[in-house]
C-alpha cells in the first residue's frame, strides 16, 4: 500500500516537472489566446473557471465534453478532479463530489433543480441528458450552497440552452451518431437553434439503445464460476426531447420550454431488476436589463416537473412506484456597485409532492410527503486593493408534511466568506470558510419499507436533526499562460451527518430476503487534497494534463464512512494539428481498503486507459468530424469502491466507439 502511494506521488511529481519546462506558447500565438475563457452560468457573477473564489469550478464543453460524454452523468464526469461516480450500472451512475453523494450533491439543468429522485438512492438515474448539453458545470464548495441545502457537497449544472437568450442570424445546430462495441450501443442526438424576427427557438433530442455489456472477467469478484461474457441487466434504452422559444430584445428576454424523458434500464444486481422512468418538464426563463435605477438586471425562473419511475422485477411486474411533482421558482436581482460592493440578492421557493409506494400492501417504502422550502440569499464581491473578497449568506425554511407521520420543520442558515490574493502576476492564493446546513431528506426521515433494486429494507428516523457542515479550503493556482495548475486542500466537519447503516439483519419480504438498512446520524469529518496541472489544453500542437485527488471520510467515533472513493492519479496527453486531434489518457485508482464497519470487501486497484482520434473535414460548408474513442484499452476488471454493486457488477470491458458529428 505504501509503495503504491509513493509510486502515485512520484508519477504526479514527474509529470509536473516535465510540464514545467514547456510553458512557452507556439510561435505567433500568445498564451492567453491559446486558452479561451468559458463562462460559468451557475455563479452569481458569471465568472470564468479560473476566477472562482467561493467555488472551484470545472466546465466541460466542446470537444472535451463530446469525448467524455457517456450513458450517464456519473460516467461523463468520473475522471474530473474530485469527482467519482456511484457506478450502479450504465443507466444510473450519479456524480459523487469529494466523497459526498445523494442529496448532498444537487443536480441542475440550466440553473434549476432537475427534481428527479436520483438523490434518494444510487439505482435512480439522473433525469438530465449530457448528449445534448452545450456545457456541464461542476461547482464544488461553498458557493454551491446558494442553490439550496441539497448542494452541501456541490452541484452539477447541465446547460442545454433550451430557452434561447440571443438571436441567431441563420439556423445553426449539430448532430451526432455513434456506435459502441462493448454493448452494441447506438446513440443519435442533435439540436437546432434559429430565429424568426425577435423570436428565438431551440429544438433538441437524443435516442440511446444499448444491450448488456461485455465484462473482462467473472461477474462476482473472486468467483471464477460466477459467469463471464456479458453482465445481465446492464442494458439502457432512452429517448429525450426538448423545445423552447423566447422573445429577445435589447431589454432582455422572456421564454419557455418543454422537455420529455422516457427511459428503461436494468439494475445489474443479479436479481433481474429494472427501472421504467419518465419525466415531463416545463420551464420559464426571463431577464430584464436595468429594471430599476441602481440595478443591473432582474432574473425570474419558474420550473415544473412531473416525474415518476417504477421498479420492476425479473418478470416485469411492478414492485415500487416513485413519484415526484415539483414547482420551483427563483428571483435574482443584481445591483450596481454600492460602496465598492457588487452583488446579487434573490429568493427561491420549492413545492414538492413525493411518494414511494410499494405495490404490496404490507409496507409503504416512503409515505406521500408534501415538502416546501422558502429561501433568501445574498452574494457580494469587492476588491480591497489586490485582494478580492466574496461573501454569501442563505436563510431557508424547509417543511416536511408526510401522510400519517410526524411533521417536521427546519430553519437553515448557511454562509461563507472567501478571499483570493494574487501573490505574483498569474499566481494567486485563496482561502474560504463556510457553514452550510441541510435538512434531512424525506427518505432519511420517513423510509419504512422495501427497496428491491438495492435489496434493502430501509428504515428512517423522523426525529433527525439538521446537518451542519463547517468547511475550510485553501487554494493555490496559476491561471495564465499555457501552463496552468491548481491545488486544493479541504476539510469538512459535519455535525449530525446522516448515513445508511446496513445492519446485517435479513428481512423477509414477499419471499425475498432484504438487508436491513437503518438511517443513522453521527458527527463526521471529510478531508482531502486535489492537484491538477495542464499544458496548452485548448491550443494547437502538444497538450498535456496530470491530476491526483484523494479524500477520506470518517465518523468522529472512528469508523469510516461507507462508499468512499479511491485515491487516484492520472495523466492525459493530446495533439492537435489542423483537422486532426488525438489523445491518450491513463488513470490509476489505488486499492480502497478504508471500509465502513458493515462493508466486507476491499476494492482492488485498477488502471483505466483510454484514447481518442478524430478528423474534421468540410462538407458543403459544414464541419464533419469522424471520431474513434477507445475505453478501458487494457480490458481490466474494474470495480468502483463507490458502488453498492462493486462485488457483482464490474465496469465494461474494452470498448471502441465509432461516430460522426456535424455542425452547421
């Protein structure tokens, strides 16, 4: 173990020293021109990736997003700094940020909550599609709290711009088709934007079909007789579509959109479970420039989501039905500088009706619950000479009203303060302090029944207290030139942390033995470190990236938190020249032997190797890009320490993805 850690550290240091000798820009190109600035839409100041104070951010867009996009958000983001995936099969892999998952990581679409039930359990898919996204934003740390108590660990924002904010002179769009060998997957996606007078419009869609995927070794870890070839119930079938229109002028814009999602995917637990999922979503988005004297803009967003999914058994008979109907509103008013302070104040409301009802009368998994939340927030920023300060506060009241059970109300206060100081041109150091509170989720309070997809009988506690997280983070970064890097150290102390404890007791339910899982509460601490360095990430010629991340979560009484990510180290190398683009990536995940008291098996180390190659040509005034992606080139038996199914569900074996995309 010590040797592996020394080897990982040596690999990162070697990569850093190699890259430090290659900081000059290609001839005739300035370092700043080589790396375009991408704007984070989910921050109050719409700052760039390197400008964040309260939140280290990552933005996936363009070719990088297209190379990494997978069948789920978890797969798409699984190799980003500080981000791992829940690994509950290709249909339901959710991002885990710095060892925190579920309801502590908020899923958003265009700055509004996705409002699915993916935070309840790892077998529930995120109802947002990355294949039609323009960019995906990862926000970790304190500023994410402005979007709700569910963002105590961070948030992921999928930006598809279904409601246009600017007019296109002529129709523009993109389309892509791809085929994967490991699961015989077929995927087609596309979007079109255009305008008619002052009206902008948008249409997008995606279709995915994938069979059970091939695995490189035995299904059950360490059991050679458990079956090979393909992993049963790892198939996915999904269709999504959306359309929107808006009235746009110099004064701002106002528009609306509707989107549909229909999905059927398997749960590779060995029990033959599958989930039939559907969602209809309606959104309104508006922006008014200079609404009042002293104010820059007023934003109003309204979203309504009608979501449901049914868990089916091996005979396609329904077992549990989950429903969630949510209405969310958001107001933001950005003011002009006052005494040097520039900021945004706003209000957010949410009204949800959630239920998880068993088809068998003996138990109700989670009773029908009406939840409401009302929150006000304020974020301010000011420069004190070279020092840039940023502070934010959020006050929120959350009410839970279940049928036939104890009602609860939580008053939450979250706040943060941070500063970034340029120690020399292009280099800066930052420090942030924050306190964030979270109300226990509905299932943590009121669960009292079977959850067949996870093979557990869940028991909540309606007397839980609110979670309170105290976070400190130190950031060092270089944000100019071709060679850029950042390093983060963080500690998160959480009072009254809620987690699921699998007791080992078996509960008989309709002839099936389920593991008892009791939600418990205890103080916890998560510590970690991250480092990343990149050379010429967007320019022509040679590019490179190296990264390493580690985190450890423990209960204050000494036990490890369950499902913690492994320590990882990796590097990418790429080359761009005219119409040709290529790359190679290697990631090494170390053995994960820091187990919770009820976890039984360690997760073996693995090496994940990928590659990409693409060629772009002109065809009738359109860009046509042919591409080849290779994943898990070593055909390794990869198990995710963050997955409840790690012992029975390895990741796919060697996979080649062929495709073509066009932009017009």
